[in-house]
C-alpha cells in the first residue's frame, strides 16, 4: 500500500507520468475529432454522490426553507407527533419600539436551540413569542413624531391609538426579523401586552394583590424623572459612574442645646456641620440626624493652612464661614473625621470637647433658609464616618433613609418640587427654578450670602439616570401606588432556593436584590399603559377600589381593551352598586409600571393557554433581568400563587464589539443582525486596508478586494451564537464573522462528504458490531463518546461545548482523516 502511494505521488514514477499525460492525450484526441469511449470500468468505481450543495446560497435558500417550515407548520406538527412531556420556555417580551439588535438575536437563537433540542428529545413544545407594548418609550416616540402644537392638542385616547398603532407596526417588523433568523415559534398566536385578554389577566393579578392587602397608596419619596415627568421603578434606572454633583459643607446654627448643658460654654456661636451632594434639598430640611454610637467633637476653626488657602482653583470654593474677616463659629463634627475635614477645608481644627452622639438628640438649630427651629434626632446605622461630617441633613420628602427617620419622629413630608423638577411656591424665593440647574446654584449662593457655607466642591459619584431619556433623576415625595414587598419577601426568598439558576451566581444576585429592595412603586403618571382601576371621591380624595369594582372593570377591559377606561363615563365603569353615586367619583389617571405588565405574563400566557406548563420550565433573558423581568414575575407570582413562575432561569451576557467595547451608533461599532444575514453596503475594500500598495496609489486594480458587509446568512449568525459562552459578555465583529463563515464552510463540506459517501447505503447492509474490524469498532466507540458529550452539553445548556466538539475537536479533525 505504501509503495503504491509513493508511486502515485512521486513525480518521477511511471504511473505519475502516465497520469500527467492523460489530460493532454484526451485533449489531443478531442482536437482530432476522435470520439472517446465511455470508461468501461466506470460502474466499478463507487464515487460519492449527493444533492447537498457545497455552497449554501443562504440569501436565496434560507427564505425558501423558512417559508416551507411556515406553510407546513413544522413546529406544530413535530410537537403534536411527539409523545413525551410538555416543555415550556416562556418568552420574555422584547420592547416594541425599534429594530432588532444583536442582543435580540443572541437571546432568541439560544431559545430556539433549546426548543429544537427538546423537540428532538420527544417533548411537546409550544413556543409563544411575546412583546411588551406599553410604556413611556413608545409614548415619547409618538409625541416626538409630531410638532408641539399637534402633540399638545392630543387627547389621551388619540395618543393611545397612535401608540398602539406604532407598537403593532414594530411587532410586525420584529416578528419578520425573528423569522428570518430562523426562529421556530407560534407566530400566528403571539402574546402582546396591549391585547384585551392580556390586560384583563394583568388586572386580575392586580386585584388579587389588592385583596391580599399588598397594594396601598402612600406619599413617600420615589425616583422621579423630571425629563419624563413620572415616577420610576428601580428597574427603570441606569446608574452613571461619572455623574458630578455640586457638593457642599454647610453649618446650621444651634439655638438651644439639649438639657445636659453640654454646649452652654460655646453658645451662641456653635453650629452643626453637614455635607450634602443635593443642596437643592436644603429648603425641605426637617432635622439633622446623628448616630448615637459615634463620638462627636466641638472643634474650633483656627487659621487657614498655608498650603490650602489658595488651592482648589475655580471648582473648589471656600465658603463665607472660612473667609477672612468673618468671626468663625465652633463646629460640631464626628471625632473620627476631624483630621479628614482639616485637610479638606484647609483650616486648622482644634478639638475643644468630645461626647457621644446620643447627647445631641433634641438640640435645636435654626433652619438656614426659612428660619424655623428644627431638632437634632437619632438616625440609623446609615450614618457613618466614611464620608461627610457624621451629621446628616435630613429631608423626609427627598430620601429613603430620611423618610424612615421622618416616620420615626412624626415629621412632615415636605417636597417643594413639581413634576418638571422645578421649585414650587413652597420653596419661597427659589420658586420656578430647576432643582438640577439654577435652583441648586441659587441655594448654594443663598447659604454663602448668609454665612452658612463652609466649602463647595464638585463630587464625582454613582447617580441614577432615567433609562429612557438618559437624564438624571431626583428623589421626590408624591402620592403613588405601591406593592408592599415586605408582605411576601420571605416567601420569595424561599422560592428562589427551589429554582435552578444558570449560571449559579444568578441566585446570589437576585437574593441580594430581593432582600434589600423597598416597596415597589407600581404607578406611573403617563397615558399609554394599563390603568390602575381606582376611583377617587371628588371631595375627600379617598380611593374607591374593591373586589367588585376591579372585577367589573376587568370584564369591560377583556371585551373592549383598556382604552375603555378613557372613553367610557365613570357611571358605566362603576358596578351597579355604586352607579347612583357616580357623580361623587372621578377616574384615576395613573397607569401601571410596565414591569407590572410584563411581570404578569405568567398569568396571561403560561397559566392560561393550553399546552403550556405553569410554572414554566425555563426563563431565559439577559443578566440585567435579575432586577427586571425575573424579579417582577417572581413578585407577582409569589404574591398571588405562592410559587415562582419558573423552574429554571438562564441568563446571558451583553453583546460587545470585537474589542470588548459597548456597541454605539456614535462610535460606529454596531453590528446589525439584518446586515449580517442579508449583507449591507456593496462597496468593496482591500482586506489589507491601509497597508495595500494599490490603495496608496488610488489604483483600482487591487486583487484583494472583499465585500465590506457580505451576506453570511442566518446559519452563520446562529453558529456564532452556539460558539460563545453566553454566560458572560460575548464579542462579535467582522473578523469573528469571517472566522465563523470559514468554519461554517468547513462544516458544510464535511457534511457533504459524509452524505455523499452514504448515498447508496441501506439498513439491510448493516454489519453486526462484533463483525466489524477493530478500526470501525473504535470509530463507533468514539462516536458514542461524542454523542454523549453533546447530549450533556445540551442538557446543561452549554452549547459552546457542542460547537467545540463538532467543529473543532472531533468532526473536522478526527472523522475526516479517518474517512
């Protein structure tokens, strides 16, 4: 055998010479008109045969195949044929406000891989795609599409109609894109959060929570977006690490100490020092809080330190208290912070007396703006010496800890700020100014002019932004509807333990979020959403919300949709029992948080539709949904059914560019899934880019031109999804796609070779394993190992391991050489 091979490949051998002359002689005979006879030994050679093309021709062939699947209802027919248990992967609804991005593609292809595997494992699978259709982003897009005069003239019902039209159009566009990616789903029966049956199911969940005492109305500080003019939930915030606030150290003058007489020797020139990054909240100050466990000191301000007196530039500004010529008061700060503040303020601080924080309780000080007398109170362990002064300016209308301290001492909840983030008349001379702009600066200036400012400087820190408008938010006390998480927090934490989390660290993440979260603000001051079904007494403003009112409205919504709340009169919306008093009530105008919308999908889909499991077998979304859909779904389900809506939760990371950076249109590094599949611009560039000699000469004879955005087809995109470890962030770009395309061609060539060799194989030709040669037995042994490893990869949702086995380790490098 080896001798034969050497003769075949040795150019000097006679066999090689005869073979090399073969084509020449054949061409010569053809030129002479001599007819060549068919090879009489042709039938004795078993050549590979297949109709499976080497080239995929994806742009043409994939739509044909997808049309074939749709026309023949392949998913439905295969599922009905299967005899195994039902498998339900519940689809988290993407937002219906734009085109698909690469994150959508990653998410849906992962789901499709799981569903197809379960079909092959004999499960009955029905995948219901969904869309989140309500909320502010859609409402804003509608409003931005028209001029101000037109938008101002819009009635709520007209705005809702336009928003619904926009959402439905986006759903259709996204659905077509998902189909082109090759996703198998029940596209004829999706769930939309704007459909009447879905809204009715959502109202049913809300009603059950009301009846269990979990829903209440209260005035408390919430995240408020002045740019969107609505309250926001935690899941609607983005935290900027680069926000810069105007921070100040200010002094509040003590008017009367506590009964201990501890501060008598320093009166009347002793002050409490506070630090805040929100000077605009000073007008709403109610008390100053201290930690009873900390030690505090009265310090004397002496001369400015020479190295500090001129430092800081324009950004850092010494206040009037530190300015030369003014009498310097005694200042009370935490003892542990004296050296830090001495360096920060640039002034020598001499401790005159020390004492525990508890003795400061009920000291009285003068409010720096309105002149009222206020008290020092005992706060919680949130008062530390990690920053600030150890004394906390407390405005119960503008902070969570402030609010709790206010409740403890029965303080008024003052919040002199309107919906647009401007001071109200309650703020006196600051009325009409923006609290995040001119109002903030005006408060600082006022304190400085009235000798209450110690130091002003910029402070870079983490700060919440509205995820839609990308503008900063504020804490503001308003009347809102809340879900009391304390009522079912322990049950939720217990249910989390019985859920399988992939990757496992997802459990710790959601446990921490549920453990530390406050009550859920579920009301929004917008038009496009599901209404909170409540009526208010026109005189007392007392809410009317009962089991009968909710049930009656749910029935109306299930038939007519939630638009009915806006166009039907109050008399018809009220049940029979209350109709004679309809004139005494008005409809509420708040809508529900969109996270309550999507968080009710288990009730509207999994628990209601035939052929689905509740709890669902799998939820699969991005890792950011621990604070979003995973959490809202868990809370609504636990509150009403006592169990989690899912048995397993899988999370994937974000899609980044090839360099590991976040994709951005402004940067130009966005990879569009549609362009990956069907191609983009037809312009061609040299694969050597700026190193190309012909490019330098502006010549058009370069032989290395490649299409800049070639059409790879859906299979290459899907192969990329299968190749990445999605539990972390994943990378994609032109180079990675070219590599995937090369691997796809190799894989396709391998499949073609194997199919071609099996063209005439029949089951009756099978040879018993024991009769096979050792090499064949070994091959089957290796095949069994490969199949077992692949099945393990599918069962554990580790698809990248299957890619490595199929495309890298086994098929291309073991099977082909052996074949």
